[in-house]
């Protein structure tokens, strides 16, 4: 099964509808015994650039909306990627372009990532005043503390396979023409293994991974700092806390 995030005009940033549809599609895959591998990719030139910050600004508008967003976030984060992944099927991220924030977490928390030479990884939440704990748990588990700290604390982009997500580090970037061939080889190799054995291996590995604390994520998304950061992004200006670069 192949799932494509289809919001190319915003590099596949996730609004509520797209996030819900992705979750529902993964749930359908989990219920279908004919599906052994799920390939997730993005339409156009981007993989996924995480949450659509325009939506975050909209939900900051009133106390009533903030309370509603708090409730939705609580439910959503308890079942968010990667815990929404199918239990038995292998999820392969086909990273065709920019993977920012939640998009990088999606790639890192997939079972395998196949990265093209157009891929770009970045955790820009700090620029928007958001401290999303998914980055500090699943990303650290995937790429290691030092690499995750660099991505999170600098918000700088890393190109191609330099992120190291899911074993791509050291393999080099796959040019577009060979990238699809590599994906086919990876899927074929997965299908050569015993379905029950690989499902058991996946469960055993995921059981050892950290569980993000929902309350930290919610508070960060609803903070005054995140509102200022997201407004600055939407209005294409520097946030008010921006300081001069150190000499």
C-alpha cells in the first residue's frame, strides 16, 4: 500500500484534515491482512513539513478554541505517529524532499527510510517557539543524542542522508533515477522475510522506545511564545524574541 500526503502547495504541511486522513489510512492498513508494507511519501517536491502553522494561529484565537484545541491535541497525541503505525506491517518512508518538524519525526519513526538526493531534514519548531516532545523522544531514539541536539537547537537544515534517520546514514544519497529502484529493492527484501517474525521484531523494538508525554506537547503548542512564533511565520517577519547573532 502506498500513502501520499497530498498538499503539495504547502510542501505537504499537515492540517487537521490531512493528519486525520493519514491516521485513518494507517488504521485501514493495520486491518487489512493483505497489506505487508506501507510506503508513505509526499506529493510534489516535498515529503512533509510538519504541522501547518497557519492552523496553529487560527486555534489560538480565543479561549474557547484554545480549550477545544487542548482536548483535540490530547486525544490526537495519544494516538499520534508513530504509535499509529500498523502493528504488523512495515512502514517505509519514501523521503522525496523536505522533511521538517513532524515530517522528520514521521520519517525517523518509520521502520525504514529511503532518502533521495533532494531530501532535506530540519527541526524548525524552535523558530516558532514550540518545544514538541516527539522530536526529543523518537528523533533521539532514531538518530542519537548529538545529531538530534544539533537539529533541534540550531533549527538548521541537514541535506540528503546526513540526518542518519533509520539507517540511511553512511549509505549516501540516492539520485532520483536510482532512488525508486532502491525503494523497490528495500520492499522486496522486507517481503522475503517471514511476516510473523518481522512483525514480532517490530513490536519488540517499538516497545523499547520512549513514550512522549502528552501534557508537555499540549502546553507548548498553546503557549504565548508559540503564538508569537507562528504569527511571525505567517506574517513573514522575525519573532519578537529574535536577538542579534553572537559576534
